[in-house]
C-alpha cells in the first residue's frame, strides 16, 4: 500500500514546466501565463568605439529618438555563450575523409586540430543581442473591469480557447514589432524576428545552458510543444 501511495505522489508532482512563466509558443509569439505577449528580435551589433565622433553622435541621437518614440515596454538582452564548434569540426572531419589529395588531407587535419586546441584553451565566447517587445492586453482600458478580471484569473486558458482573440492581440503586437524594427534600423542595426522554432531554441538554451551546449533542441515538428 505504501508503495502505491509513493507512486501516486510521484505521479502528481508538477513538472518543472509549471514553474516557467511561459504558457505557450505560437506563431512566433510567446504567450506568458499572465496573459501578456512577447515577440523577440535578434539584432546585429555596432562597434561604437571605431566610429568617428560625428557617427557616434548620430547613433546616440537615433537611439534616443527611438526610445522616445515608443510607448510600450522593451527588454534588451545580451547573452554570452561558449562557442559551439563541434558542427564545424564535424564538417572539417568529413571534408578530410573525402579529400583525395593526401597533402590537402594532412593540412585539413592539422587545421582541425589547431581549431580544437584554440577553442579548448581560449574558451571562446559568442554574444547575441535580443530585443523583447511586450504587449499587455489586460491594460486595455476599453474592456470592462469584469472582463479584465477574468483574463487575470485564467489568461492562458482564454487565449487557447479563443483563437480569434489571440489573432487580434497578435496584430496589435505586430504593430509594435514593425515600429521597433524601423527604429532599430534608423540606429543602424539589422534585425531578425524569431519564429517559433527559433524561440524554442532560445528558451531551451536559456534555461538549460549546459545541456543545450551538448544537446541542441531538435526540430519542433518532432516535439510536443503545445505547452512549453
């Protein structure tokens, strides 16, 4: 009897997913459990120190103008990760095996060993820059108090059950995304909107940095991502 009770207790233990703020990833949009939406832009960087004084002033002016033009919250995230060199080394290894010229094969092997040693010794890091754009439907003043209260109580359930409402909110979010893309372009930054697969990989590596380095997230079509 005790063993059965223990098994039941284990079966009812909440998974780690219940502690995450994410309710759903859908159509390139992050739906949080509080009912708010997020879109993520990956941006390029600017070597500010190499710019002339006039160029630096122009960049600062454009950035200030962008911040003053938005009436919604954004989050700027910088992630540093150890360089994942294994796919490149595997490609070199394949090229080495298929190379008919013995001299070139030896040179490829030496180069592969050099790159591997360089990464192991230097711990080379990569940096990626993201801009997270938020949309809070609950702050919509046109809704009644009880309608907003209902969404606070079960926001994720409401979004899943009523796709039409989700699509409307997504359209409002898209307006903000286009505004942010335009403003960042004026600063001199290139942006890429993360789709659902890219979002899965981003959050997977964010919450599991060590595991993600050795085992990257697979294709979303091969996974159950209804609830993240």
